[in-house]
C-alpha cells in the first residue's frame, strides 16, 4: 500500500501562457529550421495569419507546447484545440509513422519518435515550455487484459519524459492517468457511487495498465515534490468521439458498439455480441470535454490527481440501447460471458473538480454518441483504414 506524503519542495515558478508577453521581437528560432523546410509554405500561411492578427510569433520567446501521443485519439484532438490559441507553437510527437496519425496539422512540427527511449524524450522536449503526456501503449479491455506487460512498459515513456522535462526546465507537465487506478474493491457492483479521488488507496488498481498509471502518477508527484517540476494529473474516465480507434482490437466500448450497430444496420443481420452480461456500468466522456478539462487542469494550481470524466452512468446495455436508437434499429443481443468486461461498476464522482474548477464534463452521452456513430458509420461505408499497431 502507498502512503500519502506532504509536499516537500516548492513548485518552480511558472510563467503561465496567459501572463507571458508574447513575441516582443522577430528573432528566428533556428532550432525549428528543419520543420520550416518540411512545412514551409503552410507555415508561411500560418505565420502570415499571426502577423495579421498582431501576434506574429516566429521568435525564440514564443512558448512551445509538446503533445506526446499526438498521433493518437486524444492527442490529435488536443493539438487541434491548442492551435486555436495563436499565442504559442505546438510540437507533436508520436511513435507511429506520420501516415498513421489520426490527425495531421499543417504547420505543426510533427515528429515520429519512440518515447520509451530517453534520447528521444530529450529530443522531443527540447524547446518545449509545457508537456502533455498522452503517449501510452493502450486500448480497451480486450487489449489491456491481454497485454499487461506492454501496458506497463509505458512507464518508460512517462519516466523518461519527466527526466527530460526536468533537465530542460519545462514549466508544466501534464500526465494522462486513468480511472483504471481505482481500487478493485470499490467497483464490485454495477450500482456503485461515483469514485472519489481518495478511492485509489489502499491501492489495488487494474492489473498491468492501472498499476502503470498509478506508478506514473506517483512518479510525477515526486518529481514535483523533490525537483520542483510543476506536474498536473487527470484521471480520465472512458473518453470517446470521432477520429480514434474503432476496430482492430484496441477500440473501447463506445466505438466498438457504434461499429457493431452500424455493421448490423448495413448488413441487415440484426444481431450484436456484447461482452459480459451488459449490466456492468460505466460513464463516458466526449472528447471535447476531455480536451477542455485537460487544459484547465494543466493551467490550474491543483497538484493532486483529479477525476476528468462524465458522471452520467449507464450500463453497457443502456449504451447499446442508445446506439440502436441513433441507428433506428433493434438488435438481438448475444452475451459473451467469457469475454473481458472489466470491473462491475465505475463512475466519476465530480465533487472535487466542480469545487476546484467550477466546471465538470457535461456533454450528454446521447449527443456525443450521435457524432461518434455518424463518424464510424462513414468510416465503414467509405472503407476507411483504421491503423492497427
Ligand atoms: P491512443 O492509443 O489513441 O493514443 C496513444 C498514442 O500514444 C498512440 O498514438 C500511440 O502510437 C502513442 N504511443 C504509444 N507508445 C508510444 C511511444 N513509445 N512513443 C511515442 N508515442 C507512443 O489513446 P488515447 O485514447 O488517445 O489515450 C491518450 C492517453 O489517455 C493515454 O495515456 C491513455 O492511457 C489515457 N487514457 C485514455 C482513456 C480513453 O478512454 N481513451 C481513458 C483513460 C486514460
């Protein structure tokens, strides 16, 4: 069992993105020359736009935000959101080849690096003022249940990124943790109350994936306490939305169910396989709430891990009901009782995030699922690729 420890080291003074004067001169940051070559014309357009808006920022005073895992689902959306703020640059890194990234952003320095490697982390963090670590070897229950060692190896990513961030004197570091850190004994029934942040201890998280997340939370915490690196941690509860894995083995429940329902509609074979008895409960957070909340937590002064999830709890059967309703069909259900189904009940208690940020995820499951279903339906009918890695 872990024991809580008090802060022992003051956080390094952070100049937040909001209160830093932007671009007082026109000095060119030579370290970016390679990406300028690669994205020359597009970057020119973007710089011109900045100049026109009075925020021309091609100099070495401009803040850079690194998104690790930018080729993935949440990372891709986060880069999109960060780019809406024209006052800093975004650098995107992922292990996958660029062709397999869910979203590619013109004008963004996008690099393929394996962040389990220390030298790669040093390269990735170079020039960055903030780091969002969303890189992890992960997937839905079907993946994490059968790949515990791979999941735990993601510890190398966060550890090496923290070390590189400390060396580079990064101002803020965000770690994407998970509701899988919560103790198994708190999730034994479908009708459980929401999980409070304190419910992670005494520790007995999800084997493999959850232990790695809990360890990396602790590692982030101790870098803050011992080295003064400003670290922030969000515990995501099931995130869903377009532009993420929807087939191939790593997909999570909302994407898998949307795909199965869309396939049933298209094929006319009105049947569906459901993992478990369908009574297990979860909450699902739409991607827009996730990227908004992640930025709020990153820029807050909240040092403890915070739930970032919806508190609209549904059973998997209810999730299927919703998808059927959106598709306008009714399916015969086959329950796969030997398939991985995870804990019996899980929901986010949002008391703390409401208290600290006066905000919590609020996009209704029905609304987010409609958008997700429509996107997955399009992927199927257009025979779009879903990179398997
Ligand atoms: P994702 O699989 O779509 O994205 C993760 C990305 O990390 C992938 O693109 C992958 O290629 C990259 N990656 C893996 N190993 C890497 C390495 N060694 N070096 C560089 N990049 C590497 O997953 P996601 O849903 O976008 O999740 C993002 C983060 O949020 C992860 O840390 C995940 O554990 C966490 N999280 C997600 C959910 C969810 O429901 N999606 C829930 C809880 C926590």
